[in-house]
C-alpha cells in the first residue's frame, strides 16, 4: 500500500478521558467526554531517531507562561536533556515527560495553535487527535495533554494520550478503601464497556510521593466496527490534603510494553510540593 493511501486510514474510536475526582457519601463522580482516537498504519522499518524540533511553545512560555483560568496555571520548561518539566503553580506539584513527547496546556490557545501547525506537517493524524482533545477539554480540571511520539514504532498516527487533571477541592484519602471503590465503580461503569482492572496498588515513588495506581484493559470498536484493544494506566496523588491529581495514560495495547519505561519515568518524576 502506498504511503498516500496509508495516510487516509484512520482507526476511529470514541474513548473517554476518565476524571474520577470525588469520593464520599455520593460515591465516585465521573464525567466523560467523547474523544476521537486516531491511529495510522505502523512503520516497523526503524528509521532515524526522532529529534524534537526547537518549538517556541516549549521554550519561551516557560519564561512567560500564559495563565489558565485558575489563578497561576502551569509552566513548561525544556530541560537540557530534552525532558519537559511541567510545574503546576496552583496545584503545587511537578511532573516531567520524556524527550520527544508533545505536551500542551488545554487552556493556552496560542500553544495549541502552534502545536497544531507543527503537527500538520509532521503528523497529520496526531494533529487531528490533538484538535479533538483540545475541543473536549474541561478547563476547570484539565491541566495537561501529552502525547508520545515514536516514528520508529508508528510513523503516521497516534500511539497514546496522557491527560493530567487537577481537582483543587478533594479531600479523599488514597488508601485501600478508596482504591477498591474506584476499581468497582469503573468495572461497573458504561463509560468503558468491558473494562477490567489488571493491577492495582498503593505505593510511593522515589520522591516519596504516595500514589494510587490502577491498570486495566478494554476493547472499543472503531467507526468501522473493528475492535481496538486499549490499555489504561491511572495514577492518583495528592499535592495537599484537600486536593487531588489524576494522571491517565491510554495507549494501544500492542505498544504498551514499549512505553512502560517512559511511563515509569513520568511516575518517578512526580514531585510535591514544588521546590
């Protein structure tokens, strides 16, 4: 199949960015936004290592960040090793992403526009995905959208998406009771039909940040009725007793092993409070 034909192939799946932010007498509050999952054909021929271009929305905005509607917002900084440091000045936490990832703040229109312009040439299918995700973002909670870019694995398409959500008013404790409640609710929810948890635990990362971890899988049908297996990893942590952050990484199951080291790097980078 010629490349021009391959570019027209889309695997369209309606997935949900799950935001489970409230535990209490009323149980778990879930809101779901329908987002278009896009994936193009694979490219297993290897290819040159990907070098991120020098893009203004990663460098200049770390100096003069555009604030989100809530108070101070999130700053981005491109570090010398290529990693991207994100500091939430409202949530008082830090998280880093590996070199080569695309990281965008939903509340920053100029940043989103710059990313879409870049991707329109580099990866049109990822541009479509980003546009859909930005359109479905809830600026009351959504802080970051992040996408792994690995042309050596998939040249024209979307491998996965990571969403960071911050709830400034949530006093839930991250213990085994909360973990069990979240697992039971999600497995019974219609948001992801057939979702099954494969692992769950409470732990701490190398920065001594207590975390709640849930991994699961489900199969969603695309617009053509074909099954698309997806793997989901969710992290919860609390920057303060009265707040909560959720990090959700959804990836095509065929590539989850390749991205395990990168997700572990993200997990280990979480730091609270800000130094």
